[in-house]
């Protein structure tokens, strides 16, 4: 593969601002850092696709009757990539061009998601069952995303992958193709408990996968090389940090006051991250730098950005921005810059 870095944004708990963060980080890398960025939507809910492209283009992508009306927006999506596997093959369709950056304000190329991506769960589960025996077909199917990424990697500096909140076979296969992962967290007990779920799940399947690699080397010498299956698991030491979504404090007599329960949760986050994910820390990551930053509640800016299909840091008066919202937007831009710099340091760039 080229030097393109694949970064997945993932948490076992939904509603933590994962998709908003993924899209805005990708947009910042593209628009402010001048990087060539690919966004891959691997969440069957397709939230990042809708956020980046907007309703009209999304209708043109998926609604058959509207394809005739929106014939100029006739791009393929992630389902086209995996359809051969769903049909019983072990190879992906590599001739799927991402939707180009000229089609969105984030200035990123994007592989649009599809709700039927969930139909990959069964073939991936069957393939996973072949891994301990070292069967190369199991490795080829399990590495479907890596195979596609390899075909386009020379065109990009970074790929940002949006994952759903499940601990299923799709997310496992996506993480196999990833170099790094970030966990956006919310200030709630289930978000933090999600870290424990992720840690156990990843420990189990990475160990299982490594046994299969050893078995394949014994029984099918040279097969891994022939199909470009790596003998190491990058994500094994690919954790580069977490963000923490700030909670909305309660007001009393016009003053905002912290809530004891939330504050207790927040105090426990660093210890919980260490306890759960320390074995996965990247080589440049420590307990002192694993916290990438806090994401504030953005109130009206979120629906405004969704309506404009724009990065929050790039909202303008023409999008409806007024008064104090200009400062909010600028502050968010400074935050995203800080998060990006922190991520790059933890990656080692």
C-alpha cells in the first residue's frame, strides 16, 4: 500500500457526535491542510453520506425513480464494491470511483454508504469461520475493504471511515483495513462502558485472527503473499485517542451549574480509557496525550450545517449564520484544528 493513512471513527455507543466529528475532521484535512481525503461510509445508517452530500443528491443516488431526473448524479456506492462477495465471490469490485470532491463543500471524495451493506454480515461471518483453518478465502473476504483501499490508495493522503455502533463482522473487517482508530465519547455511562466492550471484542478477534495467520503460513505457504494479505494487524496498536462531547449543564437563576453525576463520569474517563484500551495505544500515544480534546455542544450550528451540507467551521452568513454564531463557528474551527494537530502528533506526523 502507499503511505495513505486509514483512520476509523468508532464507538460501541451511538449519539456521541461521531459522524459530525468524522465529516468535519475530513473536511478540515482537505480544506485547511490541503490533503487529498477519501471518506468511506461503512455505517448502514449512511449518516455521513447524507451529511456531506445532502438530501437532493442522496435521493439521486438511491431512489430509482429519481435517477432518471438526477441522471447527472449517477454515482456508485459501497454496495457496488461488496456485491461480488454477497454474490459468493471472494473479491471486491474495484472499479467503483468515489464521488468526487467537486460535489460537496467538504472538498472530500466519498464512497457513499448503503443501508443494504448490512447484508455483508452473513458472508463475513462465514468467512470468519474459515480463519482458524488458515483458509485463504476467509482472509480474502475478511480483508474486502483493505483490498479496495489498496486499489485507490495512491490517490489519497488519508481515508476517514465512519463506522456504525455495532460490534459485528462489518466493523471488524473495517478495522482490519484501518491503521488507526478514534473513539468519540459522550458524558454518559453507556458511552464509557462502550470502551470495555470494544476492548474485549478487539482483544478476542485480533487473537483469533493471528492464530489463523499462523495456520495459513503452515498449511498454505505463500498464499498470504499471493493475495496481498498482511501478516500483521495494524489496528492492534492503532488507538490514537478519544474526544469527549461536553454535556449540557443545568441552569439555575441564569447560571449554568455542573451536574455531579456527569462530573463523576468525566473524572473516571482517563482511568477507564487506560484500563480498557491501553494495550491498543499507538507507539506515540500515552495516558498524557490520548485525550484529543473536548467537543462543545453546538446547539443551532448542527442543524444549520446539516441543512447547508457544510463543515461547521465553514458556515457563512448565506447559510443563516448570525450574531454570536460567528464566534461559535470560529471557536469550532480552532477546536478542529487543535484536534487535527493532536491526531497528527499521535500518528507520528
